[in-house]
C-alpha cells in the first residue's frame, strides 16, 4: 500500500508542476524569478514561506484557469521529509502490520540527491518508523540497489523490483535478484476481481514467524491511568532524553491524565512509561513524573 512518497520541497514543486503540465515561468506570478524556481527544484536553495505562498497561489490559479480540480497549500510545500515520515506513521497508528513499512526509493529526483543524502533521509525515516513500533524496509529497483544504495543501508530488508522489457505478467526465474527479501517480478500481472494490470511479488521472509524487536513488542492496551505530577513533562519518541519530543503531542502539563500501556528502561537505567494520550497518540515519559490513579 502506498501512503505517499517522501520528497524535499523542491522535488514536490517539480513533481506537481510536471504532473499538471505547468512551466516554471507560469508559477512565478511575476514575484519571483524562473531561475529561483529552478534552483529550489534542484534543492540548491531552501524554500521560504513567502516564496512557497507565491508558488502555491500561482499553481492554484493556473489550475482554476484550466478547470483542473487540484489545490496545493504553501504549508504542504514547506513540509520537511522528516515531517512527512511522521505523517505516514500517524496514518498507520494503531494498525497491526504484518510486513514492514517500506520506503520507496526509485525516482530520478531522489537519485540526484546523492548517496550520502539518500542514506541520511532513509535513516531518519527508519528512526521515525521504528520508534512508532513498526518494522522498516526499503523498496527499490535492482539498478538502485546496485548503483545508488549505500553499503550501510544494505543491512536492512530490501524489496527489489526487476522485470524484463518484454514483461508479460509471468514470473521469469532468470530475473530473480540475488539480494532482497522480496521480489516484484512484474508490473503487468492480472488478479481476478481487479480491472487492469497490477504489480505482483514474491517474498522469502515470513514476518509472522519472526521475533519482533523490542519496540515492536510494545503493548498498546492501557494498564492503568496515570496523572502528570511535573509542571511540564516532555513526551519523547523513545525511552530516554536522547530522543526528540513527539511531534503530535510534545508536552504534557501538571494534572493531565494519560493511559500507561507499557514500561521500558532507558540507556541510563531510568524507568520510562509508554503512554497513550487522548486515546490516539503514543509516546514515552519518565515514570517518576507519573502518579498512578
């Protein structure tokens, strides 16, 4: 299931523009230069709030003039890759997944970021996914695996696409990749009940039989209700102060009530609670600041 690709602000603008058939000069509105648009799209300059608003307004105006049912906000254009990964986790929250959340790496715009930047973004995506209690993997084609993916990333599970130019929907054993835990062997498969072509895959790893990681074993069923006794309490993405604050609910205040679901030890030996906030947000807080009710 595709929950959206993770793109930089520049790549998002270029992708939207290409899909809508717009030229760079059509989204400048006479307020910014076409050259600036080009620099931003190639990730050589940061997108500012002012420029994002100009671009969004002109994309929406062009769509309205062409009767295209599409709208984009400046806020969406400004969203970082990390924020997009957290949105994916928010969409998945509380769903019990048998397979990992796979990061899709296959686009030319991503490739131009270079191996080191791709590695950094993939590791950040992995951190957010694993901290939320899900397994992580990477989906890419064989060319990407051989020529773009760093050796450091190859320690993770890979789902690799490889099929022939004369793809007819059948599995051709001679194209099976040597690497990976899954193989997408066709984009022209047929499945009863589905109209048109579909991708088809085989996997060699039984995730249902695999012992999950410590994060994946976290219990999400409340054990008791707790009350915050600190004036302000940070809610972290993991057990320990080295983890960042939870984006959706970064702090709790004195007197707030939460559901305590599980317990973990931090690297320094302190006890932390895995908690549920408002019935939907999960994070970690230091146990010493929670009073059982």
